C-alpha cells in the first residue's frame, strides 16, 4: 500500500478547504430571481401588447364590409367596394366622382373610419 507524499496531501486539504459549499435555496433564489423578473417584464412590455394589437387588427379585418370608409397603411383614404377574403384582396373606391378603384391586400387596411354616408349597391 502506497502513501501519498505529505506535500500532495496538504494540497488536497487546501483545495477541499477552498471549495465553496453548495448553494442553498436562498442563494439560488437571489441568483435566478433577477433573471426571472427580466423575462416577466419583457413579456409584459413587449409580447403581450403586440399580441393584443394583432388580435385587434384581425378583428378589424374580419369585420370589414362593403361601404366601410378605411385608411390603408400607406395613407390612402377610400371606401370598400368589394372584399375578397380568399384572394386576400380589397377593392377601394378612392374617387367618388370618377369612380376610381384600386385593389390592395386585406392586411394593408390600417383603420376603419366607419360606414360611408351614401351606401351604393
């Protein structure tokens, strides 16, 4: 049976004495609580409002109908002439006098102002 040299034994004792004890539950809580709070705050400030805005936009587009006055994302005012949900297309009358119509995607409708004053068939 071989014995360790005294110097090696002393090094093992120093390393064992210098090793920190395993962290307790309070130390783990203090370590991970700030990280959890950052995730919670990020969810509250970023993810949740964006999800709510997306839900409102989808409701707005689902309720879009003929003769609604709308504004597109590019700032064009018009009145809905036709909604084709399968083709993702909306026809807008942009000039009542000349009966000028343009076609835009359904998702480019930014805001519904209400129904026009004189609905046409």
